[in-house]
C-alpha cells in the first residue's frame, strides 16, 4: 500500500513538472511579435510622402515583410503591428495579401474572382492603430491587452539583421530579467585609414565597425513587467522605460556580431536593395 502511494505521488509530481514545462514552452514558444510601424520616417521623405516607412520596398517587398519573415523562420508567426502614420496602407496590404501573392482570374461579366497558385504565409496579423503622434513607449503600452499577460518580442519596423531568434530567446530565458535587447555595433559611414607618423597608410578598411560601442538594435524579448515602466502616449520607450529597466538591473544585452542594418535614409534603402539584388542579403534566412 505504502509503495503504491509513493509511486502515485511520484507520478503526480512528474505530471506537475511536465505541465510546468509545457506551460513554459507555450508561454515562450508561442510569443507574439510586436512591431513598431507608426513613425513618420522623415529622413526618408522621398518615399514616405506616399507610404509609411515599413512599407518601403527592399527587393520588391516591404521591409516589414522581411522582418516578419525573419521571425517566421524560427516559428514565430503571430504578429501585432503598431500602426500610426498612413497605417491604412499597411492594413490594405495585409487585407489583400492573399490576392497579392496569388495568380487570379477576374471575370467582369459575372463579377467573380478565381484564385490560382495560392501562396500565403502561416501568419496571424493583428493591426492596431496606436495613434498618429504617439511615441514608441506609448505605442507599446497601447497593445498591452493583446499580449495577454505573456512574454512577447518587440522590434522596430525599419531594421533587418541575421539575428538568431532562437538563441536570443534562450538567452532571455536563462537570465530571467524583464527585458533583453539585441546589442549591435553599426558599421562606420566611411573607410578608415591606419597611418604611421610619416603618413604612410599601412591598412585601409572600408566601413569598419564604429567606435567600439554597442547600441540598441531592437529585437527585444520582454516580460509583461515591461509595461509597468511605460506611463502613456508621450513616453519614449528608449528613454525612461529602458533607462529605468537598466537602473533596476532588469535589462540584459544579447550581443549580435553578425549583419544588422537600419533603414534610416535613402542611402540605407539603396544599399539594402543592392545587397538583395546581388544575392548577399545576410538577413534572408528563409
């Protein structure tokens, strides 16, 4: 009898452990990806007069699509897009995504449409209007209810990189902090000369890494506690929230040594397009 009770107790303990493991997997593995896509993109006014910055195309597809493909490669297919400036353009793109990526026949006489050779991503996309003039922190705060009190990922809608999302999430889990930010070292804008006292050039490096400092590259992993650091619409996420998270020792940095590039200017856009056309798009992991 005692042995049977002991075995039953061990079985219950094993079941509880299994449930907790599964809950942890569901909580982390099923994380939603929040993408900030509401800014004005003033430094790309040549393009953003007609469309929001995340809809500027690289290789014929919006940079937003490229970012989502990066996450999708690692099995993260549920997205929350924070809309703002010209958000209706993003809404229309996803509302008609199925048609955009299929061959179709339109019969005007019968007002019918036939879809051929369909291809759609396994995505679930929630599009939230977070306000025209809302700052980054405010946009994150506005989508709090859609994260359902669970950990989530967060990134900017204008930057790509060959970030290993799986390793990023593992790193976040291991450190048990409120937030993990991907730290990157951007390349310099100009070539660097290594000269001796007599002005002899000993080496030349085209666009070396910057001054050695690490910067915020997006690709965050966040716990629900992050929302407690955001006051409202006028909160800039990169100011008080991140500063206070760091002050409270609740922020970790995931050092990324590979390719990473923001699309801040027309020059950036052209360089990303060139990499794509040459088949050298390091962020293309699909």
